C-alpha cells in the first residue's frame, strides 16, 4: 500500500459483523496471530455525508469514519479520530495516515507524498 510509510508494516482484515461468529475483539486477536502487530486500527463507517442540491434533492456525497488505534494484547484504545471523506465510499487511507502523522502517532511525516 503506497500510503503506508516505508518503515511501517500494514496487515489488513475485513470484519463483517453480520457474517461473523466471533466478536470484533476476538476476530482482531485471531488475525494478529498471523500478523504479529503491536497495534490494531479499527475503521468504522459511522454515517453518510448528505448534501442538498439546487433542486432540493438530498444525496450522499461521502462518508464519516471513526478510526481507533488499539494496543495489543489488551486492545485498549489509545487514539481516536473522526475522518470525513467525500467520494465513492472507499476507506480514506491517505487521509487516515495524514491524520496519524499530524497527531504525532507516526514518526515519519507523509504529508508531502
């Protein structure tokens, strides 16, 4: 993933609560047996961004995401942010990494990428 700074390793997994037998925390712990990460990032789509056009029609123009970093093995959260992203509904990876850098969580700035 080009958005991830070179000195960091990123493992990804997708949790579908409607199809899962495990809780989110059990799923994260199980996935980390392979990845061996120090931190888990949980990204949740929380609500749509709605805009009303000149014809008084409301449409979805983006999404708001809640992002949380959790420390292994306790899964205790130590950083949270809300990130708004206009567009197609894809998780805004670049915006997340820029926010992590701005908040001093990442040691390497990626603002100039």
